[in-house]
C-alpha cells in the first residue's frame, strides 16, 4: 500500500463552486447524477481535473455538454483524470452503486432497510466521482427520489426547498445547504423513521427547528438527546458567541455505524448508542456519553464545518479543538468545582488508558501526523484526546479570556476556509501577543514527554528551589526530540496541608503558579517559604506528560489527605495504589502460591478508608479515589508484562479492600441509595457510582451476604445503571445466581439492541469468561459480526478489556484475534482495523506470549486479501 505524506500536499487543480446531486434510491441499484461547476484554481500546481471514485460504476461523463469517451480520461487506482480541460467546466457524471452490498458502512449503505451515508473521511468517493478532499468546498443542492411507502422520510444537509409526489408511488425532496462545505460533510437519509421535534429560539431571535429521528418504537428514548442539543446550542452562544447558522438541525440515529457520530452539516448521523436513552435501558455512563457526543457533533458546526481542515493531516485542528469544547461543556453542565475535577479525572484516565500506550507503541504519531496509509487509522486518541490537551494548554497559558480572544481571531480570519493546525496556533499567539514557535512541537513530535522534579527547601534563605526536567522517548521515525513548551501548574502545601501563598521571581502567583518549562532542565525559585513544603506538581493535569518520581510515600499521603487541587489529590491516591500494585504484581509473578501470601499495608487501607467515609467530599470524587488503576495501566508500567500476575495482584487488592473496608463499604452502599425517580444528573450519578463501587468491592471477595445484596439490587432496581452493576457483580463473583440473572436480563431486554450489547459486553470483559465461553456466545442467535456495536461488544471487548483471558498462556486468544480480524476485514475494514490494534503492545509481553502474538500478527499480515486499513496496523506492529 502507498504511504501519503503531509509534505507532498499540493493545492487542488480545480475548485468546485456548486454541486447538484440527484439520487434515485434503490438498495440494489442506486443511480447518482451529479452536476459540478468547476473552475481552475489560480493556486494550482497541476493541470488536470482529478476526481476520486471507489466501488462505483461510471455510466456517463459529460464535460461542458459533450459526452466523453475512453480516450478523454483515464480511470485507474480509484482516480479519474481528465488531462486537459478549459478553465471553466461543467461536469455531468452518472454513476451506479449498490448500497445493500455495502458492508463497509462508508459511503451510501443500507441499515435495517433504511439508507444512510457516512462520508468522513473518504466515503463520498464511494457515492460519486468528486475531488474528495477537504480543501474543496462547494455549495450542495440535493434531489432525493425514492419509494414513498418504503422511505417516507428523505433528508439531506441544510434546508428543505421542496417536496412532492412522483409517479409509481415514488416521491422526492429537494434540499439546499446554503454554506459551502467539503464533501466529507455531505449526508442523506432515506428511511422509515419518526422524530421528536421542537422549535428553539436562538440568541439572535431566530427560531430553529430541532429534530431527533429514530426508528418507530424509540420515541421514548429521545428526550435526553434533544435536551443535550438545546444545552449545546445555548452553551456555544454564551461561551463563544457562536450561533446555529441554519433554520433546522437534525440528528438521525442508526444502529449500524462505524464511529460514535458524524457532524454532517445540519444532518448529524449518530450511532444509536449516542442517542437512545431512558432510565430503563441506559446507564449513567450512557447518558453522559449522549450529552458529550451530541455536544461534540453540534460544536463541529463551527469548529470543523465553518472552518475545516486543509488536508487530513490537520484532523486534530477540528477534533482536538472540538473534544476540548465538549469537555468544557460537560464540566460547565455539572457546574461545581469537584464536578469539574471529576470530569478532568475521567479525561486523565482516558489518556493513561489509551493515549499514552498509543504514544509508546508502533502506531505512535504526532497530533498532526506526517504520513499515513489509511486515514481512517488516524482517528485516534492522539489526534482526539491528546489534541484536546494541546488546545487546553493554550487556555492554561492564556486564561479563559485569552483563549476566547484567540478563538475570535481564528474565526475572524478563517471562516469558510480549509486551514491548518498552524493557523490555529497563530491565531492564539497573535491574539495574546505571544510567540508560540516552540509550542509547535506539540503538533510535530510524537511520544509522551516525561517530566521529573527535584525540590529543595532552604531554611536559612526561606526559599524553595524547584528544578523541572523533561525528556521524551524516541518513537518510530523520530529518534531525537527537542524540549516542549510545557505549562506546569504547581502549588506548595505546608505541614498542615494548607496552600502556601506563592512568590516566584518576586511575583505573587496566588496558590497555584503555572510555570512555563521550555528547557530540558529549568529551575524556579519560590521565596518566603517559611517551612518545608510538599509540592503539588502538574495540578489539574496541566500538560499531557508522565510525571515520574519525586514523591515519597509520606508526601503522597499528605497530598492525598489535603491537596486543594482535587485532580492532584486523586492522583496522589493513584500513585499510592500503583506502587502497591506493581510490588504485588512482582510477588504474584514470582511463584504459583504467591497469591496466598500477598498483603496490603494498613497505611494505604487507612488512607482509602478516610476518603471513603469523608462526607465533605462528593460521592463521585470518592468513587474516583477508590477506583484502582486498571490492569492495562499497571501493565504499561512494566518492562515485561505477565497479565496473570497483574490480574492476581489487582484482584487481591480489590478483594482485600472489600474485606477490610467491609463495614464502611456497606455503610456507603446504604447511604448512597438514590430513592425516588431516576435522574441522570451528576450528583445522583456520583452516588450510584460510589454505591456500585462498594457493591463490586464487597463482591470481589463474595460471601452470601454480598451476593444477596447484588441479587436484591438486580431484582429491585428501577434503572439500568443499578441493574447492570448488580449483574456485573454477580457475573464477576462466579456464583450460580449469575447464570439465572443473565437469562432474566436477556429475556427482558432482547428487543433492545443496545442492552443486548451490554449483555454481551459484561460477559466478554469478565475475568470469569474464557475463550470457550466467548465462542459459545458467538453462536447465540443475537450475535453478528456485521453490526459494529455487536461485534465490538463481544469480540473487541474480550480482546481489549479482558486481558487475563485474552492472554491465556496457550495463545488461543491470539489465534482467535487473528481469525476475527480476518473475518471482519472482509466485511468492514474500519472495524477490523480497530480490533487489529489490540496487539499494539505485543513486544512488552513475557517471551512465551510474545512469540505467539507475533505469530498471530504474521498470520494476519500474510493474508493475500487484506484491506489497507489492517495491513497498515499489522505492518507497523511487526516493523
Ligand atoms: N464523527 C467523528 C467525530 O465527530 C469524525 N468527525 O469525531
Ligand atoms: Zn469530532
């Protein structure tokens, strides 16, 4: 496969002013007629007209009215080239495609008998021939024609101009998008759907029509998405002065979708997972996900659609920024300081769980990659979540007001343009009169920087000298790294745990100072420090780095008890836990009987006990503090991973906490009941989270009482959060009641696809589920590889989130992985390629596992027929 490089960018040879699309929709044979007006791009460096096209049949091609023959163009490798053409051109293109055969879910496809599209990144070329690149922005008019009884709803981007009946039971709808857009934002839906709709008054006094479209029978699950949409519109008006620029905004849910959702202009298409919710079927996490994703896609209307990307290497320009915006929205919706911190902690967890490993593995790439084979492989946690961290650092450096000034300048300069990450950085720099040259390295260098610190208190001088050190490990293609510009937020705690007033270089800096580290090593002197402080470094996780060492156990206990920065307070607890997990993992791996002799110190238990029962702290925050780093986070710390030892160690800690904190856990279980009707608000969700953590710990060392508690909760709960938590506890406890409860649960929810996904997922990720059980589940009538949510719920869940079973010593998990990647690849390369990444870290495993993992990778790589998507992933893993 061919590698595409950022440095090879050339401007498009022609620009497209208008696109008129006509669709005659038929599942087996859809006719697409396209009429493009093009003009030569004055900035072009190439001459011919280049149109992309993939898996479509060209029926006719006319240039300025003249039918072109085979000699007038070339069509090879999915590229149609017309070598010579006048400066102004009208192209008329007729093509055919077969949506019902399209299992890739990219382009135009059929799901449950309905038509949907997905064009990002390069799906539009599967619909018609077009310069399918984001820097070609055009005005679209779309005519849809289809059978009226079968497809009563016909939707596309923008505003509805006209609709009516045709002969033969067909009907039509004509849509016009008033804004120019790249082809990846095109969408259509032709379907049997119903909608919840509402008129919403915008800040400028206009009324907009908001619609949430779902399959019949799901209108009892659209309220939360609608409410989230209204909150998002309001928030963007108030926070950034950005308004909805259309008369209507539609969200459509489909159960077959590769991603979470898609921000098509005015017609967002969503995975049902991020639309459908009511208390009976959705958990608190689901509600949170819906709010965040609805907001994310809505916010793209400005950050992504009005200002878009010049090329796909700039993906983080829109994704990092939009993730940051949805993160801030979520925090603002909760509103409290600890609520904000709890969401920040979730973000830090995601980085550690997924992004740091990516940055340290074979797929490591900068936030703005330099090359790719398949762009779909670069919709990554690095581009999204690390990209959001990079955007967050501007706000940390310039403050909320300075950040807003930068945003305003960005829109003033670039509205309706396709631009680069550098343009965003320049807007931030210029609006704040700062030079941000070095900051560019966050976009160009891959790898997670490592930050260390040394602090020295001088009693005589009353100074505290803090020396910060940074380095960054080599990543593929980048052996040497230069220092980053890192905002390091620091506080100093006195012996009583109170924040000291900070004076750095003679300047008063409040109680948290944002130090700007730009060198490999740099020293900062705090003056007027009257007692030995404990430094709280990297408050609020002020940069996406790994903070190494520097703390004693006593320091960490002090911070865990007192730090006024809740994120670092939580962090201290995580460090205490991690040190213990690593030590126990070493012991558990040493010999087979080690499990019986593991032991946890009273100091640690006591520290957790204090937090657990501290009623001055939000339950949501306490739950975060009591949650241990995951097995994969522990594994990330090890040079050579023995997944079984990691599992034994972590399970031991969970069970030991369940036993030694039993009374406190029981008390919290009772105290955090949420009587009355279910509400997904953050305070109630936090209580349920703490209560269900207590239930899980009590059942980590199950006895009759704890099992009965889980069983009672399963039987009596009126909401999915509590039911699913109880069922998971029973499954994890390996008790006979689990099988009955699973059967009851399936029976009750078999017609709710998203709950059936949960049913598969909770079994797939339980350490009690081995590969044989997974294979048995794959024969269940409800299982199919064709639906991405379902495939992920069982196969990916097992391979990624059940490490102890997946890494079975006989290598059977790896053989299964290879088999499933190959099977999925034939259907849907994007889904297959995600699963392929489960092997990224194979070189870190114990030798006996490593060679079996390599064998599985080689088996996939050796397939003659393999998508570029999967080939790139396994190729990089083996390189
Ligand atoms: N739909 C994906 C997202 O919103 C890709 N743009 O992030
Ligand atoms: Zn996005």
